[in-house]
């Protein structure tokens, strides 16, 4: 799969049922994704398989993810968020 096709698929997977997640993932795709290693990019794709309620609660800090890969991805995404 070409890089542009892969990126398009990931951007599509970032479109969620919650507007808040759409904002978070859109910002991450613009400001953090391209700096990830190939392994981290694969981990992000796997991370997106989680349910919207889980992703939202982890990213907002209401709950902590249960596996180490998801915990690291949450930290990485939160670290790239713009501060208002």
C-alpha cells in the first residue's frame, strides 16, 4: 500500500462518532502523526480500533487505558495537543 493510501485510511479511521474525538485526532494528524516512527504509526492504527467511549475517557483523563501500548499512545497524543 502506498504511503498516501495508508495516510488516507488512517485519516478516515480518525473520523469518529464524537466531535471531540474528531478534533483531537485531526489535530494529532496535523501536528504529531508524521513525527512518529513506523512502529508508533502502527500502534496508532491499532489504538483507533478502541471504542469511542474508551478513547474519549482515556484522552480526557477520566480513566486510564489498561494496556501499556494504549497508555503510551494516550500520552503521546496528549503531549502534541495545542494548549489554549
